[in-house]
C-alpha cells in the first residue's frame, strides 16, 4: 500500500458499507475544493476520470 492510500483505506473502513449518489460525491468534492483551492486541478481531473468511466480519453492538459 502506498502512503497516499491511507485516506482511501480509512474511507473504506469508516464508510465502506454506505451507499451514496454521485450527486452527493460531487457536492463533497466541491466543498473540499472550496476549503482547499490548491486542489482544484487534481479534483477536477479525478472527477473527469470518474465521469469517463476510468479512462483518459480526451483528457485536456
């Protein structure tokens, strides 16, 4: 496991049995970016990647 996976492991452990909507996830990501504007680009890239089904097709730099 990479060091950066700690948060993912915690997420799975604490919230792994919950079901959420993509709208809820988008709201959470917006709130995170509002609090942490330096992460806007990576969060947008993640959201785009998720929206495209986990592919990098047509990703703009």
